[in-house]
C-alpha cells in the first residue's frame, strides 16, 4: 500500500503581520534553525512517506529556495519525492485570495499532478499547527475503521493556550464517527467539541471524485463544503492525537511556540524524532569572553559576544559586545551591534540594529522588524 | 559516448593511516575520521579544499579501520562530491588473482589504483593526506606547477628547526627548485618541511610508480623513494611555499592545540569565510540550549548540546550535556558525552559517548608548570562519580 502527502504551505486564517507578507507561512522560521515546513515534512519522512507535494499559493520564493531538491529531507527520489505545486499564472486576478478560491480549488488546480501519483491514500495537512505524528498509525486506524475520511483531532491543549478563531471543531459519537463539523467564529479557550489539527487521511480516488464533485457545484472549501456538508452521508471518523501541539497564526502564538521550545522537557518531545532542515555548513556557535546567555536556544554560525536571555536565535546571528537581547526571536544572519538593546521583538532575516539603538516591544505586542530592515 | 570525461587534475587522498600517536582516539577509527573543531573531522579539510579548488574527482584510499570513514564519506554529498562524472570514490585495497594485497606504502597505494586514475586521463595528479588542518587553494599550487614547468611540486611550510626532523625536509635554490630532499632526517639541513601535498605530471608519476614497484628494496613511499629517485634523475621538482595556518594533528598535544587555536582571534584558519566553507556531514540536530545557570566564555559549542554548567575556552561537539555546577575548561569534549553535576574537566580531550560522573575531576592539577599535560578519556568510557584523573593520563576503561 502506498501513500502520498499533500501540504498546504499557506493558511487563510493567519495574521502574522510582516512575517508572512513576503513568504509562505510554511517558510517561516521557527525554533532557531528551522522553518515550519521542516516539522511537517519530517513527519512524513519519519512515517516512511517519501512522496509529498507542497501546495504553494503566493510568495513561494523562500519556500522553494528552502526546499531545493528535497535531498535534505531524503526526498530527492525517483519514485515519489518532493514536489512543489505552484499556481498557474493564467488567472484573471493576481489577488492571493483569488488564485485559489478555497482549499478544494487549490487541489482542483493540481488535480493533474495528484492523479498522476500511484499512491492509494493521501495524507492531507496544513502548516499552521506543529505536531509530531507517525501517520502510519493514523492510516492504520483509517483502514481498521473502514472510514471514508479520517480526521485528526485533539482534546488536549498540549502547548497551546487557546483554540483560535476559524478552527474547525468536530463532534463525535461513541464510535468516534464525526456527527458534525463546525468552524469557530471566535477564539475559544474552554473546549467544546474536539479541535481538528488539520490532518486528514482519505483514499486518493475518493478525494479526486470529491474534488470534481465540489468544484462542479462551485464549492471550494474543504471543511465547509466537504467535511461539514458530507458528515451525515460519508463515514468520517476521528483519530485522536494526544501529543504536543503548537499553533501558529498570530504574532503572540508564534512567540509562544518559540518560547515553548525553550522548555527542555517540551523540546525533548518536539525533537524526539529527527527534524530535518536545510544544511548551511556553518561553524559551531562561538561565545565570546564577556557574553552572558540564559535560557536561550542558539544555532550554528552565531557569534554571541553580548547578552542573550529567554530568546530563540537562528543561524549566523551576531550579537556584539554589550548588546542585550531579551525575550525575542532573532532570525538568520541578523546583526545586533554594540550596546544595542532588543526586547520583546521579532527580528526577521538580515536585520541590522546599529550601535546603541533600542528595539523594545511590549510582551502583549512584540515589535516585528521586517527582513533587511536597518535600525 | 564514453562514460568518463577527461579531468585535468585528479586528487588522491591517502586516508588509510592509523595515526598511532593519537592512541585511544584512533583505536576504532582511522586518523582522518578523528573529530575536530566541534563539528568537523580531519578529512573535511582536504575534501573541502578540493571542492573549493574546483577539484571534483577524488579517490579516497582507505585501509586502517575504514568502516566509520566509509560511512562518513558516503556518496560525497556533504562536500558536493556526488557527481555524475568523478566525485568522491572510496578506494580500499582489493584482491587480484589469488592473493589479497594491502597497500604497502603511500606510493604502492597509488600504484594499485593506476586504473582508477587512468579512467580520467588527467594531466596532473595531486596527492593529499588526511592528517592536517589547513585551508589551501590547490589551483594556485597547480598554477605554480605549470609556471615552473615542473614534473613535481611539493607544498612546503617553514617549521621550527627543532621539529623539522618529523617531516620530509628539503633545500631549494632561489627559483624554488628542490636541490635535495630527506625524509625525516636525524639532522635536518633546512626547516622547509613537506606538507604531504604533491602535484605530479601524471605520465611522469605513473612511470616512476611502475619503476618503484619493480624495485624489491623500495619501501614504496613517496618521501623515501619516489621523490629522491626523481631528484637523482634530474627531474624538475619545485617547492610551493604555503604561508597560511597548517597544523599536523598527529599527536594528542597537537590535536588539542589545533582545537584551542580555533578560539584565538586572528588565526589565519578563518572558518567563517563564506567563499571557503569547510563542509561536514550533518547530524540533523536541534539548536543548542543554554540553560538558566550556564556560564559561557570563549568557546565553540555545537548543535544539540544542552549546557547548564560552565564552559570556558573549550570546543564542545554536538549532543553534549553539561549539567549544573559542572565546569569544563581548556578542553575538547566530543559528541554525545555527558558531564554530570559538579564534575570538573580541565586540559582534557574527552572522546565520544563518555560519561563523567558527579563530582569527578579530570586533569585539574596542571598548575605550576608551563608544559600543559593533556588528559584523554577514550570513547564510551564512564568515569565514575567522584573519581580523579591526573593530568596527562589516559583513561581507556571505566573508572
């Protein structure tokens, strides 16, 4: 039996300000050296699924550059392998919302590629939620239950505070069959129903006919138009996920997710299975004579001469003498010069904070400095 | 269409050496596979030099304990050496006819692989060893070789006179033409030492390899036989002076020193140079975590480490755990080692997978003397809680 993965590299329900204005959500840096897509792809690799298509929508330049041939995820294969499905440019509108009319339309656009695959089953997932799952277990449950569609849900909030607005919730009966599906109109912290974590297993031929059927009726949204609509007729089963969970759709949940990885116990769960990423061949991190580092994640190629506290620092970052970085996320190749001060901030790639400048946000509203800005 | 394309220069990397002076560190691995500088192995340096010099065809000659080295090199992908034509090829000794044959010397190793080199019909062959830490553009050396219309060019470096007896030593005229050459002389006449990097015109070298093989009294060695014979025949041998950082890491002390050199400012081994990266096989590990009680100073620390103690003037390899209250100073700690609470490690090389128990003390009593004595703990050894290891001692079984 063979499986393929389909990953949505974007989300309609995210507000990450400047962080995703020029890159796909899946290409967003997280946990120091990683991008969100690394966690998703590694789930597939660690589940022995080596045929994965990544659906791109807009601004997929950084995504494609990061993924390359897929060799670093062991996905440069003759049989299967990694494919990035970019939209065709023949649409009337260039508005991102119009490129695909919804999650089903995105699949419909790439139906040709999906049909070409020899895989029998599809594992469909998003990029907004980080989890660690062996899909083989979920597929096994899918086969055992005889379901048409199996969707993963969780009843625990392992690592996340709130269920964000727009999240699909499922209501199950005792046999775990989905009775109904609902999309949350507003953020919720006490749960009612079970939170779908954006993972579905479905037979490929069924998916293909559902896509064709929905599109011919101008229905374009996977949750509303397939799962919710067809819950009474199709056999849709739930599969409970009990592991850790990080939800990334706003600046504050993005901060929370990074901060969660600073907890050694939580990190040991996140990194229990190998997480693959692009190799940069950078030098091991260097700590200078007068540096001070506390409760922080530091990546290769960094030169830490100043102070770093409660922060997540990506590869190739320079923190010069006397500089202080607190409660912040610093992305690749950013430089924080002498005696500069950075607090409650997210500094994107290639940012320069010059001598003595201060970049100070508030815990409830961190400052975001876009790529290549100079302070 | 021929399957093989002609290459102007092929590299032959001698990686079969045992490196016996590294003692317990080369018990299970060949010297080129010895870890260095936090994430590298010695062989990463010549391999990266090759690819950075646009040499993409490399025969890696292995013999002693090749398993780890073979796995490490794999298909050569980390060094961009997975090529359709050329790339990295492992060349172990093999059986011909009825009898197996080991490589009997450096020259014999190349002799046995004449067919490999011939596939590419190169004009030049560069002979390298997997024993040294340095960055070098072999193209510049080839330019020198061509300009001098040489049959052989030897890369040389000036060493202190008292150390010259460890090397092949030569004298040259003002044109850098080599006038005499002695391998490890008792009384060296010069401090111009061979770096073990040779460029030969391939047809000339091939002729000398075949001749040398027929000589029953030859020890089949480049320094002892091939070079002196070529000199005696009046061939054109030239020296190529190298001025950068170069370190032979053949002994515990020199391996430790070369690691410590990485922490000095302004050494010419510039690892951060984006045009000359040193590539290494990657371990797919998460970033390092520096805890709430850590003190970091003048150190290189690698991925997957978790540091809660004090690290000073040290090189820490991937996946090392240094617990609260532990102090690591002036040391090299290799992969997957754990230093438990309140243990002290100073002036030491701790190999892979070692556990240093609570409160154990290794190599602390060096004070007072100028000569630094390095303690070594062999791989997978457990140094029990509270044990003491004297400076300069070697621990190769559990304590």
